[in-house]
C-alpha cells in the first residue's frame, strides 16, 4: 500500500528543496560575481603597480640609456617589485618590442611577437590566459613608458597578478559566504515549518488527497442536486454557485468573486441573499419563479466563514396547490348546487303530486331563468369567454361561503389584445382574496367587481366588505410572503398579492389599495402590454 505523506511533510520537503536549489544557484552566482569583482580589483592593482613603475625616474632614465648596465638596473628594480609581492611579474618593453625585464631571464633582450599596445598612450587592462613564466591566468595592466623630461612614449610597462592570488582571496571569503547561505537556509526551514502548520490549521487538519476528494464530491453534489446553492465569503462575495441557482436567478456575468448586490437588483431577493433580511423558508416571487430562500451563516471555532444560501423552486407546487384549492372550492360549490337542485326537484315533484301542474311549471321556469340570467348578464358585460367563465365560477364559490359576488351594472369589457393568462391571474387572485376577507367579516358579506375598458387601458376594481387592512400594513401587503391570514399547514401564504403586483408591473400598469371602507383594489393596465407568466393562476 502506498504510504501517504502528511501535508506538513510535503510542504517542508518542497520548500527545503526549493531553498537548497535556490541556495546552490545563488552561491554559484555570488561566486561568479565575487570572482569577477576580484579580477577587476586585481586589474586595478596591476594598473597601479604598472603606473607607479613607469613613473619612476630611474626606470625612465635607464630606458633612455642603451648600455647593458641600464638594462640590468631595470631588471633589478622589477625583481625587487616581485620579491616584495606587490606584483607577480613586471615586464618592460621598448617601443620596438624588445624586452628589458622579464621573469624568464632568457627572454630579456628578445622581441615580443605581438604589438606594443601602450604606444597609443592609453592604459590597457585584461585577463591573460597565461602569465609570463607559465604561472597561469593573470590580471594584467599595460601602461605607456615615457622618456625623461618629455612625454614621448619610449616603451611599455606590463604588470600582472596571477589568478592564484585571486582564488586564494576568494577561498578566504568562502566560509563567510557559506555562513550567510546556511543562515538563510535555516530561516527558510523555520519559515516553511511555520507555513506548514498554518496551512494545516487553515485546512482543518485535512491532507491533500482528502481536500482533492472533498472538492470532487462538492462539484458532483452541488451541480447534480435540484436545489440552488450559493456560497458567500465573509465579505459577501460569491464563492460558488451551482447550475440550478443560475437557472433560478439568471445572471449575465460570472458571479464568482463579485458582491451579490452588483448582480441582483435591489429588492426582497437581494435582501435575503445578503442577509439584510432574516428568516427561514422565506418566499420570493420573481418574474419566472416562486422561490423558497434559506440563508445559513457558516462558522468554525468562532470564526465567521461566510454563508450558504439555498433556493428551492416552488412554482409548480404552488400552482398545483392553487389548482387543488380551486377544485376543492368548485367541489363544495357543486355539492351545494346538487343539494339545492335536489330541494328544487323535490318541490317540483311535490307540486305535481298535489296535482298543481301549473305551479310546478312556473316554479321550474323561474329557477332555470334565474340561473341562465346570471350567466347571460355576465356575458353581456364581459366579451372574453375565459374571463366570463372565471367570474361565473367565482360567483358559485363565493355563494358556497355565504358571500355574494356582484358584477357592477356599469361594467363593460370588450376583447383586448392583452394576454389572457395575465388578466385571469390578476382577476382570480384579487377575487380570491376579496372572498376570504368578506367571509371573515360581518354579514351580509359582499364582493363587488367592476371591469371597464377602452382602447388605451383596462380598469379593474375589486371591493369587499371585510375588516380591511390596517393602514400601517398597506405598504407591505404586496411584499413576498407577507400575509395577515393564519397558516393552513399546506401552502405558503403571501403569494397571491405579490404575484398580482409583479404581473401588473410587468404589464407596465398600476395597482392601488383603498382601505377607508372595507378594501378596494384598483388595477389599471394598458391594453398593449408585454406577455407575462400567470404563475399559480
């Protein structure tokens, strides 16, 4: 089985390896730089020796005297300089290239094979690969030698210091360099140990393979679940968002690393995501979805690490619950109608049993005319068959709850190019709320609907005789999740008016509420509206 190394061990080994490699490279570079500096320094020393030697009056006079004794004097002074260890060698050459002094006595008086470079009057510095006498590479300086009493150049003085002296001085400085690099390496090891321990604490004691496994599991889980997940750091910046969250909250740009305030428009959803608005299972109605939002702070060992937000899509579920409520209401209404129909049929049968056939016929005609008259009255005022059917069904539902629903006599609504689903959603939700409010108020309970329209706009008014909405709450009744009704344990409250408000805004209309006598909602919609989505209609 392959042995796993701890994260601290791997970090320490990696950092020490890097430090060792850097130290070796740095030492080589410093060694080369120090060598170059010492070579330049010894070139300057050689230049000083050559310049001093060429400026000696005795040397200048001896060069002007062609006698053998003068040559011996030059060689004697050169030997003295070498014996004093001022320079490794001193070579004096006349302007014709003839040597007057040399470490090898046999070469004195012989001509050099290369040009006399100092005849140009300048100083020449270089590193010779081979010093005179075969002593190895040397730092060499060549200066012009001038005649006594004039500036005429009569020869050249070449002084040099062999590389062995350069190397010996470099070796003397080497222990100090090694000490510096050893200290740097020790500091690096201590720093790497400290860094390893800090990283260990930051990763909560997890090793590298465990961190990699967690990342893989996180990616698979977050992008596979059917629930939106968004994580934030301590500064409120998005650190992760999965595919479902992107679907529920359409975002144009990549949100990772950005504050949520710059991505989501201000409103209830933004307040819940940022934590300005607290609460669990909070309802948010967007243009496309009904969302349940939860925000949970994340901390460890008392440290604030950020927050995790989950988003659940309840659009379909809320729609089904609303349809189920409608079916339940219609079922109750049909049951009541069936009961009423049975009573009427019993009455007709009794009249026939008593032999009063004329009374039975009149009673049957009156009952059928009453029902047909209501449908006909609604169709005369509302041309849209879908909207007329909705009003007729809501009348039956209201009657079952002992609430009278009336369409005002001045209601007139012709067909418009408006989206039918938007109109049905707005009218249905407002009437449902009005029936609930009227049923909880005094008797007689009544809901009044007024529908008027022209070429430019449609006006809808829904009034009820319920207890009304307190004035301090009128600004909150359109907020997602806000309701004054007790929970029923099955569906979320506070969606209907929020949905109506959003649909009206999307249609570029207005909605107002008047609570002076009962409650009256007034909706004004332009006939040329954008298509909306009647969620939960």
